[in-house]
């Protein structure tokens, strides 16, 4: 690997567009039609470049500002050697470089940049750096079915059913459905009945071979009675997983496991999207009690280095890898695909189905519900210079 340094960094805000408008979930107002990706591009003295996104840093929850992001990048990466970013054993990264452990723990998204840069310098895929290909096709699920029965009340349930049918027509064979109407947006009992009606109607419309998952965003918290009703009323729909139905709690999850066993559905229990410092004690408790089947911290916020450590910790519990990836746009989907290709326990990419924007076309083809992963350097992503200059350069910040 050449002894190159990072000599230029660009921050490029790019709007990623969803296939349709997204409504509410159990906790928040409408998502809308798009998400802003804060793309970070680092160029090196040998002419290569690496990419990541600063979604975590720029999140309204974190009060992120462009000026602070630029300062972070200036202080931590400008003038630094690519060879120092990761510790390598041959072509496999065994951890962050000695000077980057704290940085990559706090800002996991920067570790993805490191994997992209080092992979391109070595001429190997980031999958190779993560330990090698475990699969060349990575399944993905459509994560865009929100409370659109409430957004388009004149169509109601059929609006969500139509979106599911359009998803299947577009090639997806796994769909996640937002539920949890029972409290914030509807009265508890009618909300639970609507949840079940939508799931059962979608199952009838798409057939038995499409995997259906549900995500309540804790919408059934404090109402285990309604949760039991939902599980029993949808047992014929064969739900693949139940996601964050209630807040993480051993007693609640034990009760939910018993409900699933009574209904004889074999639905997985997945959670952890909100775990900002993984693995928190409550999730260790759930894992040790065999009450958590899949774990979900965000792939970009935690980053590749952090997620490798998570997988190593979860191995003894037989818990599957299922990173959250919403609000990460086109880049987030690629990051999740790369990690999934290198993971033995990965389930499926959370796919926002965003339209292409600033990146060049490549060979990561989507077919029959999965992404093909070619053996190309780094993440396999490159910015289209003409599109960048014509559309995004005027709103970008460049450090030299």
C-alpha cells in the first residue's frame, strides 16, 4: 500500500428520494418523500478517494452543524496517512489504527471511510477487509410501508396494500410493515385491529412466498394484552420477525416469546435500533435469556469497526445481525450490503429504495430480492464528476 495522505475532503449534501411519500410511524410525524445524505469524500495524494456519510453527526438529535463537521474532519483526517487508519493482518482489518480507536468508537461512520480508502489502496473489496465473502448475494427488504392509511384516508388500508403490491412488482420479496397505531394516532383497540387488518390484507395480496416483517417502534408498550391480540390475529400471515414491539425489558420479552410460541408462528424477536452505545446491559440480558433473535444498531452510526466487535460479542448467544439503516439513503444501503456480504449471521438489508443520485452506475445489481456483490475495491462506489459539478458542487464544502 502506498504511503499516501488525505489531502482534500469534501462535504456534499445530496437529496435521496423515496419511491413514494412515507407517512407516520407509531411515534413520529410523516417522513415525507426524501432524506438528505451528508456525503463525505476524502481524496488522497495518490489520486484515490473514499466515501462515507455524516448522518449521525448532522442529525437534528445531535444538533450537528456543517461548521462543526468541517472542524472535526480537518482536525482528525486532513494530512493523515491512509496506512494508519486500520490495523491489518494481511488483507483483513483486525481493528482501527492505534490513533483512531477513540475516533471510530465515537464516530463509527468514519470507520466506513477508512475501509473504503484502505480497500481502494490495496485493490481489495471492503468485504475482504471485513474477513472475506460469506455470500455474493445479499437479501434486502423494502422498509417504506408506513402509516399511509392515515396519510391517504380516502383509500385507507388499500393504500398500504397497494404499496406492498408495487414493491413486489419492483422485485422485492421481503417487506417490513410499520404498525403500532394503538395509542398515539388511534385509540388503542381500533389501532390494534387496524394493524392486524393491514398485515393480513397485505399477506392476501402478495401471496405466501413474500416475507413479511412488522415494526411497532414501541407502539405496544404498556399494552401486552393488545400485543397478544395482534400476534394471534395475524398468525396465519406468518410474520418473519416482530421488531421493537415494546421497550426492551426481560419480563416483557419473555411474555412476547410465550405469545409467539402459543401462536406457533416462529416469529423472530429483533430489537436494538435505539442502542446508541452497544451492547447495552439490557440487550445483553435479552441475549443471555434467549429473548433476542436479531440485534439492530445502525450500520452507519456504529460503523464497520463497531459492528465487527458487536458480532464477536454476540456469537456466543446465537443472535443474528440485523443493522438498522433507515435515513442513510443510497450510501447506507451500500454500506449494509457490504457488511452483509462479509457476515455469517446477517439477515437482510434495510432498503429505503432511494433513487440513484450522485454515484456512478456499477455492478451491484438488484435481482429477485437480493443484491449481487462484485469483488471490487473498497465499497465499489464512485462519485460521477459531471453530476457533482452540474448539481451539487455549489452547495459543497471543500477542504484542501
